[in-house]
C-alpha cells in the first residue's frame, strides 16, 4: 500500500523545518554576539592590565586597597585569569626591579589562591597552568605537591612538574631522572637545560648513574647536560656509550665527545667507526668535517674505496675537499680504472663545492 501524505501533514513538516532553521540561526547569532563581546572585553581588559603592570614597574606597587577601580575588575574570574596570565608572561620577560614589582602585583591582589585552585582541578591543562603560574611567581610552597605531580599520568602535567622542580631546586631537582620511564622529549630537554644555572657538588656520581639508565632519552639529556657545562671529567663515561643499543644515544655520545674533544678523540672515533651503523658513521664523519683534523685524511681516502654506502663516500669526499685535497679528487676522476659510481660521486661533490 502506497504511503499517502496529506497537504496538511506536508505543511506541518515545512513549518517544523523552518522553525528548526530559525532556532539554529538564533543560536548562532547569540553565540556570535557572546563571542564578539568576549573578544571586545578581552581587548579592553588587556589594555587595562598592561597599563597596570607598566605603571607599577615605573612608579612602584600601590596597595590593592587603594586601587578600588582595578580591584573592581578582579571580581570577574575571567579578568583575574587574564591578569594572572599577563603577570606570568611579564615575569618571563623582566628581571630585577621590574620582576619584583610583578611579584608584588601577584601577591597584593591575592592571585595565589587562583593558581592553587587550578592545581586541585582534574583537567590536566588547568593543573599544568597552575604549576606554571606558581612556579613563575616563585611560590615555593608548591614543591611538596610537585613531588607528587612528577608522577602524574598526564604528560602535560608531569612535564610541567619536572620543569618546576628544576626551576626551584636546580640540578638537585633532576632527581626524577633516577627512575624515569617515560620519554623525555627534545622540547622538554631544551626547557630543562635552559633553566639549569649550576651543578651540585656531587654531580659526577649522579651523572654516572643516569648515563646507565635504561631510558635512552635520559641518557641523551645527560649527554647534552655534559656538553652544556663542558664537564671534561665526565668524558670517560661517554666512551662506553659508543656501544649502546640505541643509535640515538650513540649519535649524541659522538656529538658530546666532539664538544669535549681531546688528543685521543679522532683516533678513538676512527677505531670505532667500522663497528657502527651507517647512521652513526655519518655522525662521525660530520664530526670530522667540523674538526678539520689532518689525521683523518688517510682514513677518509680509504672510505672512498672500501665503504659500500654512497652517503659515506659522499661525506668522505666532502671532508677531503674541505681539508684541501681537491686535486686528489680531480686526479681520481681522471683515472680510467676508476669505479663509475665513485667517479660520479666525486664529480658531484666537486661540482657542488665549486659552485
């Protein structure tokens, strides 16, 4: 039996659809108006906050009770949060007297409580934001909480806790490396290294322990730490890492050895070269390229003929060129008995270097 739709039912359906469309348009308009007002408020509030911070830095902190107008804005949670964000940003940009005045604003308007509220929330982005704010404002009462948050399941939270610990405690704040199982990202490593100002007296024993970690990213970070502080006494621990199972660790070990270079570095790398993967061999050749050490010449010439990897041949030829052996390379391509593929590689290197 065919489905019959009366004119009345069709009319009702059209009215319902139109009503839904109108409702949708109204909702979108209301949301747009709310969003526009929010943007306008933020713009106006940002100007007020920036003026307050600037005036405070120039003229000195004015007691919060005497600034009733500004205090009235702080009744809005959104304004307080914007103000707190601006103070953290300003603190990272200033130092000395200006930074002290920023601290005065933070404590004078009782914003510490706002940051603590975020710490006690469940959302990771709020917790990490609270950690950043309290750390930036040097609220060291957060340290006991950081000891717990450094093991938080959320990456964003535990990374911020790691960074905060190093900010407060310096080298001693790296204790979490003892049992760290999660990866230490390159960005996090950069943040931690940037915040490091000095080392503790027992740094060498800790570094030796961390270099034996089963977490490759911990080992790589410590190698970078050694490089940053030029810890020559730790070079003896690096050599054993040339046999590490991780290619990334071996490559970083080579970079660190280059930074701490002594009379034995080049010969050591030549000796270990044939036992390494191609990726690590390339890193060694990059070290030779930077060192411009004449002791590598014989070795590099051998690699042109012995090594089967084209990338190694190209790099060897490039280093020889840099070391002033352009004529040697030219003589090779004139040799009629030269391997055609090697001939092409050398021609490529010469053309690239000449141009």
